[in-house]
C-alpha cells in the first residue's frame, strides 16, 4: 500500500484508499462496511468508476489493520490488483456508510463478470421455510448477473436492468440492512417483486398434439401463457414429452431438450440448422457429469467455479444398467462432451426435475445468440418445432454466450472466452510505462471474433462474438464495440487490425480510423500480421518481451508476401518479428474457401509432393514424389525464410491403395485447375494439411463446421492410442478420479472399451494418423532447435487454432521441455482467433513505447 504524507502512527488522520481490481459487483462494499462496523471504524466506501474508494479517519496503525482485514476477508470472487493510499484533509465522520457512487477520470475500470448463484443462496433456495424458497432468480451481494445487465458504470441498481423492478418491502429492508447478506445487493429479488418466470407456447393451433412438431406458423391469438411455478412446470412437461424449449438465461436464450431422446435432439438440430457440431449438456452436479465423462480434480473445480464455464471432457463411460446413455446425436463424431452446471436458480429447477439437458445457444446457424424476448417470440410464432419459451422480464443488456474451457497440461485454457470472464481485463506486464491516456482498439480476426480496448496496460477483451459472416454478426460487433468504448471511457488513439484486406474487422478498422474523430486528429492505423498477433498474445499473457520462438499453426492468415500463411516459425521480440521458417508452400484451390473441403486440400497436397509429371492414369497425382523428413529445413532459392515439410509419403501410399478419394469425381477438374494455376493461392497452412491428411486416410472429407476434419483426424489418433493401451483416452497418460469416493467414474480400461465401440477407424489409418501427429511435433522440435542455435533463445510460444488439438499440444510440450525449452501457450485467451486481439494490442503497445522512448 503506497502512502503519501505519512503521519505519526498515534495521530488521527484521514486516509483515502483506492482498491483496484475486481472489486465492483462482488459484494466488496458491503464487506468493507461490515468489517468497519465490527472494528469500530468511521468513514465511507463508494464505487469510483471501476475502483472502490475508502475514506476512513483513525490512527495510521488502526487504518493499516483495517486494510489488512479487508484483504484477508474480501469476498472470494473479489480480486484486489492494487491498493493506493494517501492522507487527505481530516474529515470527521459519525459512523460508517456506503456513499453514492462517483466517477474517476482516466480510471482503469474493472467491470464485474456474471457470477453463478452461490452456496449460501442455494441453501436458501432449497429451504422450504425461506421466503426465497425455489426463487428462480435468487442472488445476493456476491452472486448473480453482472456484466449482462449493466447499462453504464458504476455498478449500482439504477445502472442495471434490475432498475425495471421495484423492490418490495421485504427486499428493500434486506437491501438497507447492514447486517444482511443482501445489503446493497443490486440484483436482490424475490417471488413478489420479480422477475418471475413466464411461459409462452404456440398452443393447439400450432399442433400441440405432438409437442414441438413442425406444424406451421402460429398466430398471436393462439399463444398460451403461464406465469410463476406453472410456467416452469409447463416447460418441464414440454421437455419431458420430447419437445424443444427456448429458455432465457443470463446472457441470452438457450434451446433445451432431452439428451437421451434421439428424436428431440434431431428436432433441435433441424431448428438450429446444425448438422454435426456437438451440443453442450447441463448437469445438475459433478456426480452427474462423472456418469458420462472422465473428470479430473482440476476439471471438477472448473465445473463448480462461480464462472460456470462449459468444460470440454473426455466421454469415457460404458453402458450399464444403472446409467442412461446420451443419444449419439448429442456429440456425434466428437469424443469430447461440453459439460456445465447450473448458474441460476431457474436452471436448477429444470435440472432437479429432469436431470441432464442439452442446452445450446439459441441461435440459427451463423447468427448471434438471441437475447431479446420479442425476437424469440417471433421465432416461436414462425417455427412450429419449438414447444415454447420460458422467459422473464429482466432485460439482457448485452448478449454473452457461455465460456468454453478445457484443461491442458494441468491448466485451464480458454477456448471461448465469454460469460463469467468477459470483460475482465488482462493485465500486460512489461509495458508499465504506458499511462491510462494510452488507448488502443484492436479489432481481432474474422473467425471466433473478439475485439479489445486498452487503457494503459489494462486490456479489456470483449466477449466471444463469433464469425463475422453476415450483417447480423457485424451489427452485434459494432454494437458491442461502441458499448464497451462508452463503458470504459476509451477514445482510442491507435487502431490495430489484421493485414487481411477482406476481413470485415479490417474494413471496420479502416472506416473507424478515418471517420471516428472528424473534429480532431485521426487515430493511427496499424496492420499486424496474423501469426505475429498469435505469438504476441502469448507474450502479452506471460509478460515476455523476447526474443521468443513463436510457433503459430492455424488454417489461414494473410502473409507479408501476399501468400496465405498458417504453419509459421517466427522470432518475435517486443513489437517486431522475423519469419524464421514455415511449412512448405502448397498451391491450394479456392483460397480461403478451401477450408470447407478437406478432399480438395488432399488433392492439392498430393500434387505439391509430386515430381510434376502427373500421369493420366493417376489423376490426383498419388505417386511417390519428393518429401522432406519431418522438420528438415530447406532454404528457399529466392533467399527467403527456410521451409520445412512433413513426410506424408506413407499416408499418400495408403490413400492410393484404398482409393480414399474415389467418391469425389470432381478431383480431375481440381487437378486441372491447379496445374493451370486457375483460382489457386500459395499457402503454408498447417490447418489445411491436417484437413488433407484426414481425407487421404479416408477418415473425413468435408468440414461441416470449422475444424471438423482435423478433429476427426485427432479422434483416429486417439483411437490408435487406446488400442495401444494408453491410460487417458486422449494422450495415454493416467487419469485420477475427480473426487475420491464421491462418484463412480469408469476406470481407464472401461474408457477404452467404451470409446472403441463409438470411434471405429481402420487400424492402419488410425496408426498413420497418430504417426502424423508425432511427426508434426517432431518438426516443431527440429525447427525450434535450429532457431535456438540461430537466435540464442530457449523460450517458445505456441499458439493458433491447430494447437487446440490435445494430442499435438501435449506431444509438442513434452518434446520441447525434454529438450530444455521453456514453453508458454495461451491460457487466459483462446489459442484460436479469439485471442488475436490481445496480440494485436500488445504489438500496438510496443509501437507506442518505441515511438515515445525510441526503443526497438
């Protein structure tokens, strides 16, 4: 704690103390007030922008003891990042109070993220004698919705959508009682003052004889409504009878259905137009998850954390007479299940009555999640397969999907950073010379988009927005940008975007930089290479300045040479990079659009490995051509960076022998186009190589959702590991039960037996798939060894969507560490394009420092 003008320890002084960090919306002020009264302190506490200001009058020794007590007894979900203190003119107080909120110029605010219902509230929820017994929206000062209901700062009831509800006498009394758990709890509510659940269904006109069946659009006159307990009962009945229900959550609507009912799951897929991508499943508790998945202690901790993310877990159970089996359509080809626990009372009511439920974001394919009641009502009216909507009148200020996390290398890694985490800032170390007046807007990428705004070394990452593939997604992107810009009072002086000229985020950056400030100097525009941003995101997370060996593997990224990159070994230092080596260029057909058709990537990669004499009897060039041993670098003849390749000659031979591409008659036309260089682009993409190998092995040929071919290739590699007798279904490493004695988790042997029934692959193809993964890991090691010799660094940063592959990631980590490298990777932001904005911001920060201090 920094103190200015220290007084003698026995002298009465007044100190102003600022607490920065996650201190708003987490019950911090009520906790401080309670401690003050118990210790006999006088003064006041209030929200100030994004911090909490404490003014207290007493001796210096007692004030220090008070601050230590606050640090020790702060709410569990609070995080004090910094405490600053100064002596001010003496103020005489008669007691201790929570004062009205104020503002703070240039304050680096920390908005509270949404928090799951806490254990104390749950005990009241199940207490029949409690007035809030089974209240669907029960919360207190330390739990409940936060970011999703905030309309402006600071976090107070009148700045949230809870201001629409007038507190009843019961709630008002608790809100004003300093001894109550709901003292100054902005989300306080009960059965009387609401919100309350409401049910709307399409009624008989829309064909309720078979709930949720397609029967044409309903009319407003045919709508059936219920409120309170009868509303939740109606929704439960619809789900129990095989219907699909729209349920309003904290950050948007879900579509829910019975995961054991194949017909219900098929209906849900038809509504969402989502053919294959797995669904997440809501479970009542960890024990329910353990009946379907292998759960490690760290995964159980994530499941039960206040943030309540979806956790990706290995499906590792076998059929038993005691347990129901999820219908295959829930996960389809994925060996992982996205599992999560309830975060609000309404979800507990549903899970208590029905057990596990599919709960997936209520959106149609390629559209954002629905958050507004009118939009969902319109969908129910026109879509006869939705049985009804269970909703409430608390407005959602900002749409936020559930976060998705997996555990890798023993640490939780973000795959989709959203509810529970956004917009909590990432604090970048090593750039402390930046001030709050240094402000950057980073637009992110095109897929899995998230943008960021920074103030000083605080980087505020937006929630996951999704792929900017349509006007609606672009509208949501703009809406969220201007909202966060206002919240954090950030007028950026630097705008950072991707180099790709056709990205919507690039176009937005160009337009914004040109038109944002017509009355003053325009913000500068900086274009950053995609894979440099991937590596920089790791550097930002871990406070690295370099030199760092950046290994960035993904599907597509615009390169400085105008080609498409994606298999990159970079040397990064501060805000600059050089390209050390890359996966050998291959002519791909169709440019960015090639990511959908894995079989086209297969044809392209085979032709690229031919000797140029493509025989007529071998239309896709499946012949033994040149290959480079895994990771062997070759200097290009034009003097550019080194190239490396992966030996897939065995895979090509298998494909030729099995005629794996026989179903694709268009392959002759594709080959002709490649030979004529019509519609081709040179690419070093590792993602497209994974797609091509999956197709050559006959495992999967078309990406019905992003990365499906690569996921299926990893499944085949996992199958080979299981056949070899590995412990963990993914990596062969041993798994420990999630909680000793608390649930009956199948052992690894049963895991293997169960998975082999579901994942069936040709054993030779699976073995080649596993070998391919290890060859890629070996290539990374060889390239990093060469970079270490050339640049005298043993620090490696792994990033890019390809490293979401668990087998590849863990194999690469093991090889690099065994060889003496120190390896870092993304944890706080996703390794996919959802983390790009953080890397763009870091590079922008370094450019600002270089401009100011003449560095680099």
